[in-house]
């Protein structure tokens, strides 16, 4: 979740729309389970972890403006 938050904030700063939407999707999906998960299992957060990694890759592929 921390990686997702960092990528989410960085994608706003660098104006990377794909990374923004993928990280927002993962964070919103994980936030729903934060309050009402029936158990603390990794199977509930597969998409959150995958979205964090994918949005990190998308963010790193962005060219930083000079």
C-alpha cells in the first residue's frame, strides 16, 4: 500500500496518466478491503500488489521533463 501511495503521488507530479489510473485502481480496491475484509489474506490484495508494481514500471518509463 505504501508503494502504491508513493507511485500515486509521483504520477500526479510527473503527469503520468496510465500510472495514475492503475495506482488509483489498486489503492481503491485495497481500501475497500481495509475496513471489511473477512480475513487477513494475501489473496484479497493480489490486484493491489500487481497494480503497485505495474504503475511503478509505468512511472519509471516516463521521461522526466528538463
